[in-house]
C-alpha cells in the first residue's frame, strides 16, 4: 500500500480572530488562531485552528482593520509590499477567487469534507473547497470573511485584524486552479481554452446546464456550450467622400438627406480634407442634420455671441483678481504649458507667437468658463488641436470641441469613471475575441490593460500621424458600425500585436514598452478595416453575451435571467428580479476561471460560487 503523502501547506496566516459574540462589544472574547490552505491527497482544504496558548499580547495589539473593499483601491495596511499595479487594481478581494471548477465529490460521513467541530475546541473548523458555496466579505468596521457551505452552514466569521485577507483569497484562487485534477490532466490547449471560455459564458447559459448525472466525473460543469464567433469577414475600404458626393445629399434648402447612407460612406472611407470643415460640424452635432442654410446662419450668429460673452469673462479678470482666484490661475498656467508643446511639428502650430497657438489657448481658457467644474485637464489640448486645425475658426472650433468633450467628459473627471469603465469594457471584448491572449495578459499582470490608457484617454491622438487622427475621428463620430467603436479599434491593434507579444514572452514591462513604441507606426486603413470586420464578426455571432451587446449597442433580446451588464467588476449578471422591486443588486463576475455573484447588502459583499 502506497504511503500517504503528508499535507502540504499552501498558505498560512496567524493573527486571525473569531469574535465569540456577533456584535463588537468590548466585553466579548476574541479567539486568536491561524488560517491555512492545505493540499491533502489532492484535495484543497481550508482550516482554522485557535492557538492553544494564545499570547494575550496578540489580542491586546489587535486593532480594527480599516481596509475595506473599495473600487479600484486597496488599503496599504492590507499588504504594503504588493506591487503598485496590484494596489491600483479595480478587483475587489472577493472576486480574486477562481472557484468555478470545484470537483464534485460525495464524502461519506463528512470524511474530507466540512468538519464544523473539533474535540479540543469548538471554534476550529475545516472544509473542502468543493463544499464552499459563497464567501461574504464585510466592507466596513471590522474586516471579516464568512464562509457559507453548500449544506447551508455558515461558519464563524474570521477577522483579519492585522491584514492578510487579500493574500488569503489570492492564494485560494491560485491553489484551487492549480490543484484541480481535471484541469491538470487536460490533454490539449484547445480544451483548456474551451473550458475557460465556457466559464466565461456560464452566467448567460445557466438555465441550459446539463443535469448533474450528465456531467463528467469529478468536475462541476457550468456549461458545455461553446460560443463560436464564426469566421471574420473581409472588409473593403473605399475612397473618401468628395465634395460632389456630399452635395448630392443636400436638398435645395441645405438639409442633409439620407443621413444613414451618408454616414456609412464616411465610415467606409472618411472625408476628403476640403469637406471636413463643413461635415465635422454635422458629425459633432454643432449643426443639426435637418437644418437649412438660413437656420445654420442664425445658429452660428447666436453661438458666436455666446462664445465671446464667455471669453470676455476671463479676459476681463485683472491681475489683482486673478491673484485671489487660485483655480483660474492654475488653469491658465497649465493651459499655457500644454499649448506650448501641442503639435509644434505641425505647420499650423509651429514657430513663436503662432496665431494657431493663441487660438488654442483662448479656446481652452473659454472652455474653463463654459465648464468651470471641469476646467482644464492635461490632454484636452490634444483633443482640440485637430478640430481647430480643420475649422480654422475660433468659434466653430470651440463649439465642435464642446461637443467632443461632452462625449469624453468622464475621461477627464477627477474620479476618471469613464476611463475605468472603458478599460473594463475593453477587457470584456478582448476576453470574448481571444481568451488565450487575454489569459496571457492576465498572467503577466497586464489584464487590466493599463497600457491602453493613453489610447482611450485622448482617442489615439498620440499614436497616429496627424492626418490619420483626422480620419479615425471622423469615422468614430459617425457612431457606426456600432457604439464604442473605438474599443474595437483597440482590439484590432492588439489583435495585430498579440502573436509577437506571446511569441517573445513579453512580461509586464515589455508589453508596456512594446505598446508605447507602436506610436506613429500604425496603419490607420488596416486598423479601420480590421475593426469593422471584428464588429461584423460579433454581430453575426449567435447567442452573443448581453454584456457585449450592451457595450456595442447591439439590439439583442435576451431573457432577464441571462442578461449581462458591465460595471467596474467586469462581466455582471443582472438579477432575475426587477431592479426596481428589490434593494439588493446581484452581479456575476467572470475572471476566466470562475463566476462569483456579488450581492451588496448591509455593508457586505457576497461572492457566490457557482
């Protein structure tokens, strides 16, 4: 008979407490102990054991852990030595667990399963991770974790007074995926990909799961349906829309007719440069498509008066007044610095005392009067420069810039919610299009796609040659072929670079360096062609995840139970009940290996293991 392999400790952390009473009264007992994750005979177990002779000093020095689960941040108290990219993670503690592939194993008389009592101490417990149903993490006050088992048992809450909860959850995730016997015996990479891909799509297809008796032995199946995107179609670009073609879409009074078809032509080929000054005003909603020549003249007159009223506001501020207005003074200082280094290699802005630079400065200062809450943020000059270059008119450039800023306003807000959302949406799309590449980036700590930050912030302004920026922006302003088309542009660029990144085994720093070095080396026509092809491929896909449909604005009808949404946690499943009829909101988080449903209720987050 083979000798029994001794248990292997995968994680151990002391200073973990159980509060003997559910409240936080000062008179309650604190049971100090240690928490372990162990590998025993191929099984992954979690166990908690109180210290037999607890040092009273351990209890006296325990203080409230202020690390709460917050969006995009982690407390420095949790683990001060984690790399900065981990500290900036938008992942919360509970969604770090990959638990979808728990093996299904029936234990007779509880052997190897959940032991809720111990002869020596009633507070000790251990359980097999296959018996774990959900984890609750309290967000405020004492930071604690509660395990809920599949038999309905809720184990005593364990409190991490001195940090360590993130490390524990991360270790549980890693050990679970590595030790899953099914995963470690998979024969081919394609099967791994299909398994992970099934896990990604599981929330949508829960209602179509196979019965338990049909599942493969030793593996808890979420779904066996594989999402086939189908072949990627070929997309042919055409030449830019000419002045003559544009004229054919105007009636006798100047109204633009058959706007959808005209936008489609712009999508396919862009605009000739001579047409941009007029057409961009429509694309940027400065001019209504159905307005006449006369109506546009009146609109321009009204907008001109409005612009110069706002310009006069900052022009009339004396030096003495500005000394007492630190906000305006800071805006002016930042604008002057940025203007002096914006597109200086472009003839329109080159040289000293260039009139283009003066207009750039004045428009940005006037925008501070238009939107004083936002004011000026670095990067906005990059967005204005091409617009002013095309318009060659201060007033028209300002109002077109206002329209563009309305679209990207959240990118520049202090909380940068727009950037967070876009990075998560991009991750969702990339995960759908190429899970293997997405997993590679995850393994290199690049899964948050921070290297795409500049792309999204200023819409590829510093990645493309100036004329290519004009082409890309006018295509994006058609809002075709889908919503958030710029995210598919990101996917197209990454699709072209993924093989090089993986073949050369680039790590975090190399990926960032490689992406930055793509600047001014990108072929805009190739990118636009591939981006549109990706969009068509997604549109042709059957059973498209609702999260993707929402991101791209596709009209896909799904059942409420299968609907997916996007939030800062990634792929989220809408609750089956109407959000108006409940005070709780359930989400499902997909991280490539598992799905965790988050419920926010009474200051806690619950991760349901499906």
